[in-house]
C-alpha cells in the first residue's frame, strides 16, 4: 500500500507545482514604456496601470494593453468636383491616444481606424464637391486643415488626438490629366509665340531707328561736306583775286570749275572698271568745256530764279 501510494502522491505534487507556476505566470505581467494597461476584474473595468511590473489577482483579473505611440492611417477618398471631374484624394492621418482618456479610447471605439476613415470621408465629401478641379489643387492645404480640425474635434471626445491630416495628392482620371497637359502645352505655346512676336517687333523697331539715325547722320555729313566745299571755294576765290589783280569773280569761278572738271575726269580714269571716255583733243577744247560749264551754270541759275518768281 505504501509503495503503490508513493507514485500517486508524486503525481499530485507535480500537478500542484504546475498549477502554482501557471498561477504565478498569470499573476505577474509587464507593461512596456510605450503602453498603458487596462485591468478588468471579473469583466468590469477596475484600473489603468502604467509601465512596469504588476500583479493580477489570479483568475479574477485580466489586463489589456493600449498602444500610446503615434499611429498612422492612410485612406483614399473618391469624390466629384463641382465641374464634374472624379478624383482620388489620398489622405494620411496621424493620431495618438490621449493619455488621460485611455478609458474612452479603449471602450468607446471598437475599431478606431474605421471610425477615423468615416469622418475623413465625411469631411472630404463636404468640401471638394463645392470646388472646381483647379480650385481643389489650389486649396489642398486648406482642405487638409479643414479635415484635421473637424477630425480632431470629433475624435477628441473618443480619447484620440489627431496630430496631422494631410491631403497628399489630387489624382484625376488619366484622360482628364492628358487634357489638362494639352491645355497647358497650348497656353505655353501661345505665350512663347507672343514673346517671339514681341522680340521680332522690338528688333525691327530698333533696326528702323538705327537706319533712320544712320541716314540722319549721313545727311548731316553730306551737308557738312558741301558747306566745307563752299567755304573752300570762297577762300580760294578771295586768295586768287588778291594774288591776281584785275581778276573778276567770274574768272576765278570759271578756273575753279574747269579744274574740278579735269580732276573728276582724272578720278574716273584711275578707277577700275570705268568705261572708255572719248574727249576732244584740239587746243580750243578746254575753252569749249569752260563755256559749256558756265552756260550750264547760268541756265541752272536762270531756271532757279524763274522758279522763285513763279512761287512768289
């Protein structure tokens, strides 16, 4: 009896030891730094515990862990703008459990991310349909602020703090994007064409101004040259009359004109490509030339005088 009872007692002791070890493991637990513990006693909320080693009443209490770190949820909302363009709007939300509202965060919402998604959809659908596609792109930051404000106001009552709610992009249909790119390219081409036209206009105006200035300078140069010739002739006539007593102004003018005539013939002769000139070579040719030149000058002067008389 004693020999057969000993193994049975040993088994009992082993079982009791295992039960004691399991009970000890169920009694001791650790809460990490980035967490908080919600302890229930017989299914009813009892207390909130902070990071460290804690003890539970065996088989009467349970602990649930709440993450206090910043979490991120990403959603994509499809909606229509005021000008009937369907767009996809990615939204990134960062949120965190409020430290003094751990009870509300754990018990009031069963699936926090789904609730946040619902509020994000509601906020986006309340703003974007009032805007055109261009206005939606322009007001991305304003939409983000509106979503964050409304979401933070709602979720704070449930124990969550909304840190950011960013509208990261506006994604219209691919055909709409192609049309927008075509419009943008056409507008840029139009601006480039106008710029080239203005540049050509400025260039032509400047060329015309430069040409006008050149002609004006050329005219002033010719006038100055003629004035210099007149001054030179006047001086030559005066010197000649002083050197040759009894010479009249007509004699001096005839000599000067004849000299210029022969100088002109000399210049024509020494230039390359000049056509052949036939000139009389008799001794009286020079006098004939002089008489012809004077007659031409007198005829020109007479026509000028008649013209002035008619005008008057």
